[in-house]
């Protein structure tokens, strides 16, 4: 069984999670804003967050702790209009996740996002994230016989909480082994690199054993990872991606609309 999208036929689909399947504008983005406000007393907006995610690929901005750290560095040291150039030319030192300042950012962020104590049902992960996909989306793909998987930059515990406990996708539509997240290991027990490295997609392809697979995501990191893994990419949403030769759709549900 397969699905045809703009004259290309696929037997498997790999999904990103954040802002691809799940709207995180009121969870991750709010946690970023509150953490920055707490540590700098500065209000930031969506456009400033987008600047980081678009221009800070070398800093691992698929990780929102890194996004938050970069925003704080930029606010404290550079005018807003210089931010894209500062990021593109790597004028900020590489992130050291062992530093006290970074750990402080991460801890404050996680208490907002996961709740305190974590996973108590009161964090943004449980109260403020909504599905982007329609009720018929995954059942339709399952009926087509499509092999489905996930490659996400969420930590494993957060990914499984969202995909299994909140949204009932794992086990019903996606096999547990086909969720590659931060903290996942390969067959040799080695940690799998994060996007934009192609490593998590390549590992997922090996596990899927499908002949023709497409990766669906929303960010530049997603695009680079898919391109370097040698598979097609479909962008959903409105993020600015510096690249070419991929399909662009408004949201994930358009997959069913344009397929045959």
C-alpha cells in the first residue's frame, strides 16, 4: 500500500512533532517568553523567536532551551536589528550546557512546561498543546497501509508522554520503536544525534524498512536533516526555510487533500 503526493509515491511517512502534528505556540513558545522575562525582565514576541529559529541553526535551535539561551544572550548584548547577522556569523560563543546559567534557564523552563512536580497535569505540555491533525488523519493513513514514524527533538519522556498518553498515537498508529527522540539510542547503544543531523532520520529509515519515505516537518532543521538523509521533504506551516525543491503546505491535513 502507498500514498501518492504530487506524482510521488510513498510507502512510509516520518513526522516531526512540534508545530507539525502539535501546536506548541501556547506551550513551548510561552515557556520561552516567560523564562526570558524572568531572567532579563524583557518581553519578547513571536517574530524575535522566529529570528532565532531561522538563523541559529548552528546553535541547535531545534532545542527550545537553546532558543531561550540565545535570546537572553542577544537581548543582553546586541540591538535587535543585528540579531540575524550575529547568529549567521556565529558571533556568540557555542552553548555550554554545563554552565550554571544554562542549567538555570533549563530548570525554570521545564517547571513551566512540565509542571512542578513534572507531569502533574498542570504544565503547559498537558494544558496548552492542541492537535493540528484532524480526527480522520491517522486512521486514513493507516487504512492506506502507510508505515508511520516520528523523528522529533523532544526529549524521550516528553515525546512519549505527548504521543502516547495525551494523543494516543503510539501503539495505535505508530510503533514505539519508530519514535526517534532526544535520548534515543541505535542498535549499538550509542546516542542518536539531534536534527539537523541526518542521523535520526537514517536510523528511522533503517527501522522502518520502507522503500520510499518522506519526512514532514516545519523548520529549517527538518529540511536539512531530510535533505542530508537523501529523502523528500514536505514543509507544513509558515516558517521561513532557506532551501528549495520541497513541497510546502499550509498544514498537515493538506496531505490527505492533495494525495491520491
